[in-house]
């Protein structure tokens, strides 16, 4: 389980976990929605589980709130509730779980691959985190993983990290893995690209941030990337 941590001056980013105050939860639980949605929101509030950042959408109100999502377990239809919380009701924000913290919630057959990925991340100078099903199973104890689940990885890179070497090693590791390795390379400013697209050598990459998507030349996203 991740403990809440202070947001400080760090901007909120994609995949961040947001902890809401009791008053914020009371506001959310009074918003009209169907009974199953109401039960899910009440469960999250009672358990003090986090919500996750999402891109704002039309209809999210006046734009002053923080757009958040509540991803429900497969047993409840694997829906994602769209919620908006006033900034004053945000207690803290934390990055998604580190891979080594979430690994205990993964199936036994995943463990050798997770250890290998952790080793590759350290070798190439990045921090490995998880989002998606493994993250939520680790955070809540609810059953999110199924026999067909992929693992969703975030590789957070500071300047000097070897993303090209990491991408090549991930492609080799995936060939031996019992699950698909999905995920992104994330720069220190929060901009992210799909690791497989990066590895394929596309001249332009689809770059995602919390506020939108754009195309960027690969070598402008990360020095040394091919431009053809």
C-alpha cells in the first residue's frame, strides 16, 4: 500500500494517485448516479483509497475542479467513473506504485519477469512504476488481475537514462514473458510515449500529457533517438 505524501510544488501528472478529504468524499457521494456507482464511491471513501488523475472532458463543470477517475474491478463491470474534486479537498498526491512495492500482488508466474524488469530499470537508470490492474490490486486488495491481464509499466527517466537500451531489453524480456508488457517512457516533466513505439524507431512519437496529446520528433523527445 502506498502512503499518502505531500504534493508540494510538483504539478499533478497522468497516473498520479489523489487522496481526497472526508468532506470531498461526502460531496462526491451526494452526486446523483446509479446505485452501483454510489456503492463504489462509498467503498472508496470508507477505505480511504485514492483516485487517479485523468484528462478533463467537456461537462466536467467550470474547470476549477480536478478531474479524477475511479477504476472499478472486473467483478463490477470494469468501469471507470469520472469524478471531479475541488482542489481544496485534495489531501495529497503521490506517484503510482513502484514496481517493487506492487510485485507482491502479482501472480507467481509473473515474479521472475517482474524481477527481470526491475533489474533492467536499474541498469538503465530509470524508476519502474506500475499503473492499471496490478497497481489497483496492490492498492486496494480487490481482484483486478485476470488470466488475460497485461502489466502496465511506467519507466520514469531522468537525464542520462539509457531509454534505447531499455527498450531493446524490454523487447527481449517480453518474448519470454507470460504476459504482455505495456507501458510508457516518462520524462521528468511528465511527457510520456509508448515504449514499444519508441523501440520501433518511429520518426514522430505520440506524446501524452495530462492535458493532451501531440506529435513530436523522436530525437526531440529523447536525445539520440532516430529521426527517420
